[in-house]
């Protein structure tokens, strides 16, 4: 695959890995958080951690939109879909996200709700056009990457004068989540924040640019390197973070220069600013209620707001008390530290959000990383091969 | 004076549609079976017109399998539900090291299904069965009300015979055995997906749907008792097949990503769709676990067969109580290859 394989080259990876190993100070530990699920997935899928020295460790962050969606919002979507006149359109990875008491869109669909998997917001628009007697609701989720496509759907609905289209808006913003992680440490040793630098978002940054991350480097003293989602991108970003730490620098650097600029995509930003406004507060699974962290439709677009249209309300829902998704999303704990991991909580029967999406920290560890622990527990086993 | 014979109207194969009378057991059903199915499958067993067919059982171990086909869309690049229903069942028989002998076919047809499409499906089945040398010798037809099925569903049962004493079983893989794959992975699933609404690609990717008993015969001739087990990686792809074999045999597998053949257009489509080719279905490929001493001979035999040109040794079985399937990535790291959770591509076979 042209323009893809180049970023997965094993020989180049060995070279970067050797440089990281040479430059990383063996006397200290380097803990970096990759914010995005896309990075988590790349690290796990290509086995990147095998190439890093023991003292450079990656902590999986909360940048997986499915993982941070709170149960209450899943419950709200299910309630909306149960309305016989509603057709709920959702991205495929939302189908299995657990709501309260084990409910999910997949189960609601089996019980008769009209829920359809779409690949694009415009698929939902097409359904609304083709079936004017159905109330078509798009279950909008995601960070700044998926917000512009939702804005595009609102524009399309406006242009086509669709009276039967609305969205259930759950769009969230990246910088407030990073801030929450930096401010979350409660001072106890168990919950101490170990993150010394961030591999910054790839696709999100194509939209918002590099500027919004400056505060983390300048005020919080944490280096940020924006990186692409290919494994070589991540490896290079880790090297850049090691160098910043070694040189005592704390800057926003851009590894993903082939796609990200300082200002980002101004047209997408303008569309978002025109259609959406910031919510006072919004619940994030694992991070709690974060001020100014999510978007809703402006009053001028409220006819497209499913929450208003169907009088949907947020009914607080509680996660399983043993679920450690919160601490895992903040980087304070690892999937293995959770009692539920691998016993009652697996990708087939996810209890917590980190297990649902393949980009979630627990799911990625379950799918790709477990053997490392098994190998460590029984080192002779690998010699048999 | 003889009674006047009623005029027998021909089926309107151009614009006609299946209606409930075609499944009601009357003349209409008889005509549908005769004009479409018997015409397409044409053989002495069907011409005898019995509700069953009799045949002499050859010496050896009889092997039997059954499978239902509900793929959507019914016609996809490189095949259709009819040829798939023949190939898939033949392959399940062949994986036992057996020679497939006969097939049965039953059809559940939705009211309103176009007769032209039914004829096309039947013709494709007939062609696939003749090409494979495995006749369809008995069958059944049901018609259900509109909305109770989706176009046509087909079930086929196959019977075959394996040499006495041969028992290929999924618990037979041993540490040290080598794993051979007969060709590129992911073609079928991506071909079906590409035909789906909104997901048309510029390059046409064809399903690999094919009957593998010829390839199996070549493998058995070259490998003999060194062939431990064979399986066709259909739903769930290569990842599911290796995990099943690992669990049933109580071993682990270690495979090399770089050794696994994937067409570049399939890799690109998977990239675009967020799929992993390891999880995508195949309908004309097989995995063979081989004793190391026969591996080279079997690989050569596979490569000499038209359906095994891209065959490769992709890894080996290892002692592992966890029964993990591990892969060395082309990038240089390692990872687990797990079963897929949930459904990646609904209704691909």
C-alpha cells in the first residue's frame, strides 16, 4: 500500500528503537501517555512496546470516544430508539457499549428498536430522505475529528429541508480531558500521576491544530508531541519526548507535519463554532463531570436537537463499583490492576467502557498484550518455540 | 375419448416472481422444481423424481456435513450464493481428507423473489457442482411470505468418503508442526463488503470462492500421515481458525505477519474499512498443520496446484498452556491474534 507501508517499515522501526534505547537514560523512568485510542491501537497492533527499552513505558489515555461515553448517554440513546417512530443511526462501535443493567443498542435492536449501523453521518441523512415518515436520529459521538462530519449533516438537513432528522449530540473536546488528567491526581501515592509527557492526538489535531496544547507544555510543564497514527509516527514521537525530557524542554512539537498545522482546519472550526456551543458541564466515563468539555447545538439549530425534540433526560447511572476504567483512563492504573479484567470483563462481555472499543486500553491489552505477561510469568515457554 | 390436456404455461423467467403457490406442493411447485432446479442440476437421480436418492456406499469412512447460506448480497464479485453453497459444503467434506461424493440442496425462498435471479442462482450451483464432479442428487423447496426471509436462503448437505484409517482431527496439532496457508486471505469478505451499499471500490476484488477437494487430494498425496489437520478459514478468518485449532489441540501458534499473503487491494480495502485481514472470511483457502518432515513436499504440491499458487508456510505450533496465537509483526513487535469479538461483517456466507 503506497503511502502507508512506508510508515510501517520494520527496518526503520529498529533504527528508531535503537536510538531511543541509546538516548534514554537507564537511571530514570519515562512514562508517556498516548492520548488517543488510535495510538493505543497502533502500539498494540504492531507490538511497538516490544521495541521500547524497559524504562520507557506507555500509559493508555482516554482518547477513545466510545470509552468515555457515560452509561447515562447510552441509556438516553436506547430510550430514544425505543420510541416506535424513531430510527436511531449509530456508528458500529457504539452497538455493544454497555448502558445500565447490561443494556446496549445491540440488545435494544434485538428487542425490536429500529437501530441502524451507519458508516457516515450522510448515510443517516440518506435514510431520513428515503423514509420521510420515520424520525431519524443520529447518535453523534466523538472528539473534534467526528464533530465536523456531524456539522456537515446538520448543513445537509438544512439544505434539504429535512423535518425528520435530528442528532443526539455527545461531542466532546480533547483539551479539557487532558487538563482533567493533569489536575486529577489526588496526591495519594496510588493515584499519583506518572505521566511525564503526551503523544498528542493525530486526527483531532488536523482539525484544532497544535496551538490548544501549548498550555500543557507551558503551564503544566508536560511536553506534547503530536503524532500520526502509524507505528513509525508513534515511535518517532516517543523519541522526541525522550529528547525533550533529557534536555529539560517542555514544548509542543509536531511529528505529524504531513497533516497537522499550527492553526488546524479553519473551515471545520468555523462550521463547528457556527452550529455548536459549549455545554457548561458534561459527564465523561471514567473522568467524571468536566466543565466546558462538550458541545451541544446552538439555539438556532435546536430543531435538530433530539434531546429537545423528544424531551430526553439524563438519568444518572452508576458503573460497576469494582470497574477501574476511571483510574485506567487517567493512567493511574493498568488494565491488569482491575479485578474485573479478564474474568467477568472481556471484549465479549464488556463491563467497563475500556473493554468495549478495540481502541480502549483494556480491550487492546486483552487482544494484543496479554501474552507479554504470560511470557514473563513463564519465561521458559517462549524458548520452546 | 381422452381428456383434453391443460395448456402448460411456461414460467416467466424474464419478469416473473416466486409466489406462495410455488411452495404449495401443487403443479406450480412441480414446474418450478423441474424448470429451474432439475434443468440446472440435470442428473439421473433427479430425473427419477423420487423424494430421496439412493446410491451405493463405497468402502472407507463416510463423512457428512451441512451448511446454510444466507449471504447478502446474493450476487457478489467472483461468485454468488449458489456457487458458494456448493463450494462451502464440498470444502467442509474435503477438510477431512475426504473425497466429496454427493450434495443435497434445500431452498427457502421469499415470496416475490425474481424467477430470473433464482434461475441464475440455480445455474451457478449446477455449474459449480459439475465443475467439482459432485452432483446435487436431492433437494427441497419452500416459499415463505414476504418479509419472512431475505431473497433466498440455501442449505446444502454433503456426503463424502475418506480412506479407511484416515482421521484428520482438529486436536491433532503438535508443538513443532508447521502451518501452511494455501493463498491470499481476505478476498471473499472484502469482495462481499465492496458490493454493499456505499462501499464500492475502484478496483474490483473478487471472492476466492472455490472447491478445494482437488487441492486437498494433492496435499494428501504429498503429505500422507504427516498431514495433521486441515481447515478452511471461513467466518472469522485465519485468526478464528488458528484459535480453534490451538484450543482443540492444546497448543499455541506462532505466525509471521510477513509470510501471510494478502493482496495489496485487499490490504488497502481493509485499511480503509478498519478491518484486519486476519479476521476476514475466505471461501477458497485452507490451512494445513503439517509434521515438519512433510512440510516442504506438501508446500511444493500446493504451489503446483492452481488453487495453491500463493501457498506459504506462515508459522508453527508451539507448546503453550495459554493456547495463544501470537504473531511477529512486520514492524518487528509481537502481538496476540485473538478471535474477533462481535460481528465484523454480517452475513458474508
